[in-house]
C-alpha cells in the first residue's frame, strides 16, 4: 500500500518534466523569432543612420564644389569623392577626408600623416567645414608650388662632353691606319735613301776605277 503513493508521485514528477520540455520548445522558437525581428529593426536603423550620413556628406560636397572649381587646372590632386561604405567618407584628396562623428551630426575633417591621423576641424555647421577645407586646399597648393619651384632651381647636371661611344673605336681605327701609313712612308724613304747612297757609291767606284785609264790616255 505504501508503494502506491510513491509510484503516484514519481508519475506526477515525470509528467511535470515532460510538460516543461514541451513548453521550452515553443519558448525558444519565440525567442529566436524575437531576436530576428530585433536584428532586422537594428539593421533598418543602421541603414537609416548610414543614409543620413551620406546625405549630410553630399550636402558638404555640394557646398565645396565652387571652391574646387577655382583650383588651377594643373593641380589634379583635388577630387572630392564620396565613398559610401559602412562608414561613409568624403575625400578631398588622397590624404584628407571628412567623416561623421558618433552622433551622425558632427563633421570631422581628418588628414592622414606619416605617424597618425590629425583632426583638422570639427563642426556641425557646413560653412565652418567649407572654410576649413578651403584653407586646407590653399595650404596644399602652396606646398605644391614650393615643390615645383625647388625642382626648377635644382642645378642641371653638366652636359655630357664625352664623345659618342662610336667615336672612340673610329678614332682607334684611324690611329692604326695612320701608324701603318707612317711606317710605309718611313720604309719607302729609307729604301730610297739606301738606293741613292748605293748609286752614289757605285758612281764613285766606277769613276775611281776609270781614273787610271783616263790618266793613261792623257
């Protein structure tokens, strides 16, 4: 008789566990659905915030277009371009750009340097940012003019006074020809001199040999 209540309690406990498992499954599915909805809402919010950043940067780009129009034709380093990534940026040149602050309302003008990034200006007002960008462009143009002037004042290298590469072999050829010609002329001169000396000797010998005959005739 005592075993009957005990078995009854175990059956109730098993049934309670089974009912709790059955209740946990729908609760988990509902939680997943809620998480998905929250993620979608968060994505929509981020997309809206990103769209607001792009719109504000486009307003700034339109405001600086008159300034960029005054840049000299030869200075091609300025080209305002809006990069619509997850963190949109409005590039003024290769090292200067404007991005939005954490509140999506503050403009931040940043310049990349060799060691770090330097914040040149921060403001929520477009006119303040236009002034900062104008001064930045002016400084960059002055730096460009100095670089061009320094390149023009560099002493040009001395003109190459050396003869063309083909001149030296030709000169050697001419020198060898002159040496051979000089040798031939000297050889001919020596032979001519030897012939003249031999002819003179032969004449004197003949004259000396004929001298007694001449005396005998006389």
